[in-house]
C-alpha cells in the first residue's frame, strides 16, 4: 500500500485489536504524511469490508525515532512480540497480522 507509493519501507509491523505498531524507514515524505495515508486507506478498506461508516482510528499517533542502527533488530523483535505480551498468543507465528523483513 504505502511501500508501493514510495512513502516508506516497512521493516516490521503488527496489527493489534485496537491499534497498529510499525517500524518504518521513511523515504521522501514525512511521518505525518505516511500516517495519514495508512489511516485513510485502511479506514476505507475496513469500513467497506464491514459495511460501516465512520472513524476507525483515533486522532494522532505516537512515534519514536531510532537513532542507532543496532537498536533496529531489538525494536523489531519488540514490535512483533506485542501479541504475546497482550496475551493473544503464546508464539509469534500463531498470530496472523504481522510481518518483519528479517525475523
């Protein structure tokens, strides 16, 4: 979706029941533009699939800049472990809504 548009490279992502975690490397757009695109396209798709209207996501987002490259793999592992910490599964591979380019 946004990778094809050239906005960012997704290194890791996981969709939780009420929010999304992702680790991205921005290309030529801002994080605000990326989040706007993700939220608008996913809202449209989910609302169409469920036959509903209205807001899907809360306003805004929380971000954290990664300063050192050696932190990236640890952060990626932390992102995909969210379903385990939330008690949704006992193994990452049992959760269907995630991907990571190196894990």
